[in-house]
């Protein structure tokens, strides 16, 4: 598969990238747009003069969101397994 060459602008800088598909390109473009929106929000709402600080805050927010989702998924999987075990125990006890 031939790689697509794209340019993304994040925080006023252009980053050339190679992506594998149109779907990956769309995802990268949406991510860059979301980052730029978050940068604008931080710059408007907080007295931040350094782009590096703003980018660090964006990275922290997205990493925290990912961690929370991963924890929720793990908890969901754990509760599903507990429910499966309870069902198996109930089934086993009902045969006696």
C-alpha cells in the first residue's frame, strides 16, 4: 500500500506526515483540529504565554481522558467476568 503524504498544522507549525490510508488521514486531521481548538481554549482562558506549556496541557488532558476510558473499560470487563462467574455458580447450585 502506498503511503499518503500530508501536512498538518499544529500550534502554528507544519508537520509533514506519511499515513497509510484515507481513514488514517482523516483521523490525523481531526486530531490536529481538536488539538488546535484546545490550544485556542487554553490561550483564551488562561494566562499562558509559552506554546510548550499549552501543548503540555493538551497532552495531559488527552492522556488523562485515555486513562479514564481504559480504566472504565477494565472495570466493565471485570464486572462482566464477575457476572459470568455468578451465573456459573447459580447454574451449578441449581443442579443440586
